[in-house]
C-alpha cells in the first residue's frame, strides 16, 4: 500500500514586522488590549511590491532545500490561499513557472483559514491513488490586502506569510487520516462579501474588506475544532495522551487555549506562533509546523494532530506521524 508522508517543511515571513505599538499609532487600540484579547504581539505585513506568489516561492524554496530536492522532482502543486495574485492564472501556476516546473497539475484551493487542511487532504489523496509521487503543498496569504486598517476589531488580528510542506509517497504511514467539513449557513459571520461577480464596484474602489462577528465565530470555532479533533483521534484509535504535538490554526490565543482545554491536551504540547505571526489564514498551520521542526521540538516519529477553521465555515483536522 502507498502512503503519503511529510518529508520537509519551509516558511517565509515578510521583513516588515508590525507590532501592537505600531498599531497604536494607526487605530484606536493599545498593546495591552490586543494582547489580552488575542495573545498577538507582532505580525508581518507584505510590502506593496510583494505578492502572495512571492511569499509562496520563498517558502517553497525553503522546503525544497530542507529536503535536498530539486523543483523538477515535484509532480503536484497545491496552494491554499484566499488572496491570490490575480483572478487567473492561479497562484500555483505562477509559482510553477517561477520554479521551472513543467507539465504537472497546479491549482489553488480556497477554504480561507482551513485552506491548508483542504490542500493537504487533496495532496494525500493524489499520492494514495498514485496520481502523484511528490507534492508541494503551500498555504500563502497577503491577507493584509483585504483588511480595513481603520477597523480595530479586525486589523489587529491578521498578518501575511507562507508555509510549505513536501509530501511524498512512502511505504510507511505518514498522514494517517484527514477529515474535512463545511457549513455554509454561517457564511455571513466571517466573510469578504464582494467579488468579481458580486458588488464588483467595491473591489474597484478598494473597499473589499474582511467582516467578522467575533463572538459567534469564537463560539463555533472552538466547538468545531474540538469535534473534528476528536473525530481524527477516534478514526485512528488513539487518545489525546498519545499525541506528541497539536498544531491548531493560529487564529488567536483564546481559541487555541479553549480548544486545548476541551480536548484535555496541555499547552506544553501545543505549537503556538500566533503571538509573533498573527492570524495568517491558510499559512498559519504550515508556518507553525516549520517553526517547530526547525527549532527541534518536532522530531521524526512524533505523532501530530493538526486542525484548522475558517470562513464558510470550513474546518478540518489530520492525524499524522512526522
């Protein structure tokens, strides 16, 4: 039987770091207010000349170098993003050209903050069915482009960045199971309610911004992340004590700690980067994964639970051995 296994990780953050103290000069807020409600201290914001594919390219190169692989060994590219460079071609095709890869499937996936979970699931199934042997899976966002920097309820939360993983065929299990869900009835609680075929004038005049009902999002996010994590554990016949690390979507510390408490996993086993990265949407899980691999916390053989939640609502989890 063919399995899919993560063999390397990579990431990239724009050099422009914006602290809470910087935001104090831009909007009516304070470092203490942001920190107490979100756990965020800093976030990275792309420069005007940086696009999502720029960030994705640097994360991809980081992952390729970590595995000592050449770009032409990749036969599938999936990018999870809400902030693609352009309407088309996809950011994945733009990245494919930059890396000099020719012929393999390349496409974007849009499930907002759960996008990486969806992209990973797709790559895993391509490999399990022998449709690909080595996949480049990336979460990349320039989410700052769809934020109203005068709205203190949203502008303090988000940041830009990219995280990449390389998944390849293996004789031994790596990604054991993936679990995806969505429920469109909550579409209005977290959205950018404009696009190419709806309210396009707002895109043209630069007012296509994220809207969020924070309290409702928090309540549903914690419940859904708890349930999908339990679903993944049950599917693999393991309990939470058997998990070495949990990597949740880095939305804010309140959601992360509430989910960990409900699952009964100590925070010492939870990878947290939201304090320094903010919410980077589809990039948050692979970014956090790469940080923990490179600082030595995550080691080969560790059993890892990852989970994400985003607008739609969309959510998902995966249980894997690194």
